[in-house]
C-alpha cells in the first residue's frame, strides 16, 4: 500500500460527523441525531417590557455562571436587550441592573445594547472582552447583483425600503456596552448576525444574511428577491470586516428544498464547537414558503466555510397549539451541562407571513443532546462484507452482522484511547490498531481487543484488560472500529 502523509491529531477530541477521518468503512452509516426539545419554555414573557415576546437568546458559561442575553418586545412594540443568569440552565433569574429607565423605573434587567449575538473574545483587552454584532445604521452600498428578483413571495411588495447595516459593540462585562465608532461591515442586515473569534484562524468570522438577487439603489431595496442564503466574512480586525461571500444556500434540484423559493435559510446560530478540533456547526432556520413555517436544520463543517446541510429537522416544531408550533430559530451558544449539551431557541405559534408582526408573541425553549452527539457513525444489523482484497478480518465475535470503520493514518500521541459511544443493551464495539499498511499491531489485534458496550461519552478502550498505549507514541497508525448496533460519535487519545 502506498505511503501517505499521516494526520496530526494530537490529543484533541475528534468528532465523526463526516468521513474526513475515514479511509474506508462497511456497515457504518453517517447519521444525524435530532436534538430533544423540552415541552415548556425556559423563558417566557413575564415583565411589562417582555409582554410581546422573548426571543433571540445568546448563552454562554462564564465564570461559573450560565448567562443569557435575549431580546424582549414590550407593550410599546420596542425591542430591548435583556440579561438573565442561571445556575442550572433551567431556571433563569432577571437581575435588577438599574441601567435603563422603563416606564419610570430602573428596576429591570434591560441593558443598553441592540442585541443579535454576543461572544467573549479571548484575544481582546479586558475592556473589550465581550463583543456584539447586530444591525445598525443604514445600508448604503452597491448591489451584489444589478438585476432584480425572479420570484416575489409578496403579492404587493413595496417599491423601496431601507435596510440597516452591520454594527458592533464591546463591553468589559457583557452588561455595560460601547458601540463601535463606525459600521463594521459594508453589508445589509436582514437576519440575525453571528460573529466569534476563531482560534484556528486567529481571526474574527461573521455569518450574515445573503438575499439572492437583491437589488439595492442608494441604500433602498428595489422590489423583492428570490430566497435567503448564508454568507461569511473573516477579518483580523473586528471593526473592519470585508464584504461577505455566499457559502450556503438551498439546492432547488433537491426535492426537499424545492419549496424554499421565497423562503430559504434564515439565521445561522453558527458556532465553532468548543469541545473538539476542527468542528463548526450551523443551526439554520429552514423556511418553507407553502407552509409558512420554519424548523431548524443542522449543517457541519471542518473549516467553517464548506458545510454539509442535513435536510431532516435537527429540531422539529412542537405540537399544534404549543408555543413553538410554527416557527423555530436557534439561539447562539452551547451550554455544557454534565454529559449533555443544552441549546436555546425562539419559538412562535404564529406563521411567518400570514400574520402581522404585531401579533407575534415568542418564548424561549431549550433542546438537549449528548456531548458530541450531533452526528454519529452508526451500525446496526447490516451484513458484514469487507471489500474484496481488503486485508481485514471479519469480527471475531457477534456473528456475521455489524460493520467496520478504518481511519486514515495518523501520528500517535497520548497514553490511552477513549470513545464516545452508545451501544444501548445489544450493541458493542471493539478497536483494533493497525499500522499504516493496514496490518494489525501485535497486542492490539481484534482478537485481543476487549468488547465494550453501554453508553458513555468517554469510554476507555482496552486490549486483554490493558489500556496503556505509551509504546505507540510517534508511530503512524490507524484505528479500526468493529461493532454491532452501536453509535460512535467521537474518539480521543488522552
């Protein structure tokens, strides 16, 4: 077998949400795992300044406290940014911050910020440690296209209307904010903007709306546009993003996307996954024109630019009559709570276009999934048929059902191997270590590998009861996973 340059994985966790680390497999299928939604909101309108809805949450774990920033629409129809904290991710407190006067009182949790999303910037000085990206000012730049839209989802679109542009702000504590002196991107705002510091690139990245065939003159939209897509920009300077480039859009040749004309991909809730290497996720709200409804889809990427979008819902609408029965928009941020990941979304029980904005009343719900659990490599009771000529042995146990998956070669680091897996009651997994030429290493063959089962986010792999792998340090190896009725999410050399 020809030699190839081995991967450098180090001791970082490796997610298996695609086949980027896979040399070959049989019987394993890449499978998206929908999140589990809770039935009741975690934050719903309670205060006068929230009477018309709570929406667009940003969450993070900061200094041991779960923090949430969200938008609240009050009795006057004005959107305000509010702040809440929690010790368990379920019960959220609204502290009296005393910063903003609302109807003659400063006893509220309102902060001075036009909020869309917030992130903590590890590269910044303390006074600018928190940053926010949002709409602001006036979009006053040239069109991406000179033509007009081919499709109009509004029967009587206005001749012109004005878009806002993209603004930024910074804060030492996430509560007291200073706006950037100028607009931070020459682009329009027609969705929730997201930005963060990408430690892999050592740059800021931003994900914004792209309206296909948008035509703008003197900052005013002329007519309509075809559909919404997702664009991305990156910059070494948070206050100077270049014009973004389109990275993700509906595929109208795909039957599952054919009803997105006039709708498309709203929002992104984009995140660089903090618990593994080279993993980016988008949680887009997929808008279908005929139903006038949106649910949440998952898209995955190794570089934050090229994404694979799953068409099945990652978060499904709630049942008829529920607070989230018609529209879902994922919030920004992921909270690690035990061996789970919790995320928060905005839910509506009204359709997108068939009611006026004054009739909307939103609440914030939550979803849960296991650590690393977005996508897994699954095997069930499929026949075990290695490709002809492949120097692999069939499973030593478990009969002739199951599957195998072999990684690309990599340079070994670490002392032992852990896997995130779920075998439930029936399933099992064994790991064989091969050299670069696919030959099993003595002491780590399939026959010597111990069968592991159950469900664990960090299951230690052993061979004849031993886990020590120090003798492999610096060698070029492959991992060969063999299993049955098991979900494999990730592996890590520790």
